C-alpha cells in the first residue's frame, strides 16, 4: 500500500462562541514524515490530510451574558431549529429571556441584558437584503411604559409579504428606528418591566403612506396570558409565550418561572399567539424534585390575541401517561424538557426537574406533538426522545434510559465518504436500549483508522461533537476503524467505555454516502429502575444491522463479562442470522455485566462492539482502586458547609490523584443518605478540572454552585453528607471510584440576637438579657425559631478582652432565651450557640450595660 502522510491539522469551531473544553487533535505524521507533500501517485491524491472539527450538528452553542448557555438543536431536515437555555449554577430553571427567530437568526435576550444572536437556519431573509430601491421613510418605534425600558427587542414585518425589516435599537431608551417603504406593517416589542413585575409582548399594526411616522406601544393595554388548570396543587414552573407570523418568524418570552407575561390583544389573519407551560406541584425544588406529576400544556390563539387570553383546562380532558426514567446504576437529579412541534419548527425547550430514577405522571395537551429531551446531568448526558402526540385519556407509559447505553444509528448524522474524503462522526454513542439517541458531553472520543499497515488517522481526547476528516485513496481498499468513547462521571457507573471495531471495504464515489458500516444493538429485559439485574434471569437481545442497502448482516458471537472485560464467557447466538435472544442468570457476585458481540456481512465487513458495564448486577457496587491513588480530599476548604436560606453561593471540592498513567479526568458528587438510594444528590455543573502538578500527580477540582431552595429544598437534608470520587487514568484501565471518600457536615445557617435591659443600672440591680435563636428555612427562604436548643450567656468586663460563661439557658418554642443576672460591673453581654448536627454555630452581637 502507498504511504499517505499527514500534512496538516486544523481545528475548526462552530459559527458562534466555542465552549470551553473543545479539543483539537489529529493523527500523528507517519514515521519519517517531513510535513512536505508526497508526490502524486498515478491513481491517488497527494498526501493524506487529517482535520478534526466541530460538526454542524446536532447543535450550535453560545454563552449568554448571564452565564447561561443557548444550544440550537438542528432538526436534521434543515427546515428550522429548536433551542434550549441551560442555566448557570446547576439550576434547572433559567431566568426570563426574550427570544426571536427571524431571517435565519435566533436572538436571545436575558432579562436586563442585551440580545445575542445565533445562526438558526430558519425564517425569511430581511427586507433590506431583498427589497427593491423603493423610497424609504423614517419610522420611530417607542414604548409607553411607567417604568424604565432599557433593554428590549423590536421587530417589524410587512403584512403583505411577511418580510421583516431590521430595527436599529436605541440602547437604554424605549426607542428604536427603522426605514420603511409604503405599506402595511405589523410590529412587536419585547421587554421586561422590573417595577410592574412582568414581561411584555406588545404589538401594533400601522401603515406608511409617503411619510415618516411614530409608532407607540402602549403597556397599559396589555393583558395577562396563561394556561389555568383545575388542580389547586399545581403551579406554573416555567413557560413560553410567543407570537408566530406566516413567514415562520416568531418572537416571545420563555423561562422565568412564575413571572407573568402580558400581551396586547389584536386580530390579524395568519398571526398566532402560542402558549407553552410546565406545571408542577407547588414547592417542588430543582434538586429534590418531589413533584409526582408534570403538566405539559400548549395552546394556540389563531388570528391574534383575544381580549382575555387566559385558557382554562380541565385535568380530566388531558392525556395522562407515566414516564419511567431509569438511572445509570446511581441515583442522581435530572431534567425532562419538552417543546411543542409547530409549523415554524422553532421554539424553546422548557425544563422541569425529575428525580432519577422515578416514575413521572404526565398530563399532556392531547393530540399535540411534542419534542422531548432528558438530561442526566445538565448539560452532560442527553437523550433525545421520540416525538410524541397522545390522545386524551389514559395512555400507556414508556421507559426512558433502559441500559445498555451504547451506539445507535442516526438517520441524520453518520460517518460518510465523498470520493477520497472520509468524515468519521459517530454521534449517538450513548443511546438507550429503546433507541433514544444520546451522548455524554463529558465523554472523550478516540478514533483510529488504518488500511493495511498504514495508520491514516489517529486522534484522542476528542469531544463527542468533533469529527475526524481524512483523505484516503480513491480506489477500493479495506479499512479498519476503531471508535472508543470513555467517560469518568460521578453520577453514572454504566458504560464507562464503549468501543466499536469495524472492518469494511470502501471505494471513492461521486457523492457523499454513509460508510458501509455494520451496527449491533443491545437490549436487556428484566432490569430494575437502577438498570440492575437481581435473582431472576435477564433476557439479552443483540441484533446486527448494516448501513449499506442490500447487504445481509449476521450476528456471529455474543459474550458477557463480570470482571470488566478481563475474561469473557460465550452465550449462544441461536439460529437467527440477524440476531439472538438469550437468557442469562447473572452470577450473585457480579456487580456489573459487560457485553461484547460480533457481526459480519457478505461484502467483507465486520464489527466487534464492546460495552463495559452494560448493566449492573446483584452484588453491591464496591469501591474500586486500580492504579490510581486518591488523597487530600477537601470540600469547602475543610470547613463545614453552612447554607443560608436564600441566595446563591458556591463551594469547591478537590482531591489529588496519583498514577503512573496520568489522569484523564475525574469527578465528585455529594449525597445524603444510603449510597444505593440517597435522599438527595448534589452534582456539579461539569466534571472536575484536573491540572497536573508533577509527572504522576494531578490535582482535580470541582465547583458546586448552590441555591438552597433549588439545590436542597428540604430542611431535613441538613446533616452529614458523603463525598463520592471517581478518577480515571489515561490508559483507561487504571481508576479509583470511592463511595464515601469524606463526610461533610451540611448545616442550616443560624442567627442569634442579644439585648439587655435596662442598659444602665446600679450595682446589685437585676439585668434581663434576652436573645432569639433562628435557623434558615430552605423550604421558605426565611428564618424560623430554633426551639429546645441550649445557648450560653457570656460576659466580658469593660476594658478586658476575654468572655466568661455565666449561665446556660434553653430557648423556648419561639427560639427565645431569657436570663436574669445580678449586675456587678460594666461590661458586654452576649449569647453563644455551639451548633448542632444540622445547624451552624453562631455568636450574637453584644449588649453593653453600664453599672454605676
């Protein structure tokens, strides 16, 4: 075989802001390569060339000024896009934001900030790019609001053609300007009023007839819009409200929780007001999602906005189903997102928190199609669920997240070849057994492509969104491709490595076509909600398929391992050529079961696919230590975590990992209660950042951002929490996974007051010292009395520095302590609370009493 040396490595990014963590990697040059072009062979290109780049799908991302992240999710057909906003700080709920999808651009404006734009592929082109040289007239747009309008979005469309005209914004004012030819127009204004406590989606129709004009939006004419249900226990968790025009453009608001949205009533053919709301049981928190149900409601007002844009819905009229979400052998907190499928194919995914594993009762607007996502860790492991439309009444439920998590073929994205260029991109690398496509953003990918004795491409440390592009000979040849996905996550113990090893024959063609690769799909029946097998046998299905039409695939082998692939035992394949279904009695001592299968076809192709820890076994999940030593585990600098009842905060967790292989990555999580079934879990927004300190030693650190009502939500969660740690070596075989590397006290913040009367006395007179001990309430955001606790009254003589304990008192049912003492000298009185297992220690301020 001829030698095709690698000439260049180029790292391409998306069309918007590249997020941290993207990796640029390429194959090493062949031995002896000088970086110069190899002379052209008679039937081949010049030297081989390899690049890695961020793909054009399935999403493009941008970071907002608030720290939140926007992901534009391509629909695969090019007709439009949907998007999601991932909030900063690990919360499931984004703040209020305005958005508009106009002219192929998505604009997103967080409340109190300027709008940012992202290419979205949907909508018409702006009139300024398509209109003829008609006379233009200045039009001033202004918002009449009693409050200050500093940030807003303004849009204008022609009512005959529905082309839009760009508006020049006057920053920090309620005004904007646009140049318009004669015609009839429809305009919208989006802004939030902090004084009125709501967001406004105002509209106007107007005409331009050979002259300029001023168009005023009147806030006082707007009406609240919402969807109301007859369930008094349900409250709006988040919502989206938007106007859609015939061109497919739209503008509206989303996020913001219970914040109200007001719209201007109007009647206009072809224009719709659309409402999407998620309702949960009142008091549900993001990280302790105790809501037993989820309302997913949608309504469209066709032809404008009525004078009373409130929709009343009876629970009995909705579709009712149960969605079971399985965990990955470890309980965690997740998010379920949905967006209605509409004619413009663009909208905002709305999230709600879910415990994983859990069964979620869903009440859904019937006969309305919804797209849905599940996040196992925001924004790490995503599953794209099938589009769903349900009839009214009780509907059979579905199970999401059934193991094994392994590659599934995607109709929209695949590795391809075009003449002498191969693009290797295996997108849905961690899909569930039901076929819900997914990947883990925290995972890394390694790709190796060879032909004969030549290595054509070898890249490691890639993100799951990077493809590898390589120049190959145009003639027919046999190739070997290995694609490996690895991850070291704290919230999952399944599928830490998934490896596919292909052999295939390929030749250059004149158009792009998927590579002729085989696929093997696994499913396992008989697992529980944690994806674990117990005493009863499980049934393992393995099916072979091909991406080439007319090829007959054959499943040639199926094996399982209970020691992470060190040894394998064969299972019967059976008579069916395309697959097999076989029972397995999982050994009682197995904590995990790995699967491996092989397949071949009649055109020289083959595949061996390995899924380590495909599902959990009946044995307890043990601590692991193989070649990685973890030490110096520290949370919050070694101090107990004291959490106030409201407001956000953050803390760090760090550890040192030592291994001769070098550390590939690590993760930390905190949990309260038993490891197998914790009461609550705290995970960070992203895996640990690991920085080498020496050749063999690495320091890994994770930042946790915490809001007590969102991250905790229940006072009963105060107390001792355990710290779990996972670290993975670069050789992918050395690792440490410790369930309880450290115990950390998590306490409610306390307050303590002290007051003394009278403030001036004569010697021997009685002094009354009162104090109130309160503790933060994570459920209400305030402070409550902390009854039954002991507080110590201390005294410091004026002119000295030491306090002396005088008396101990027990606070009453209101948290109040009263102590009477006899005066002797002037000085300072205070109370001290030593703290408890659930409440932080605190010392009051001082009360000075002068003794004459």
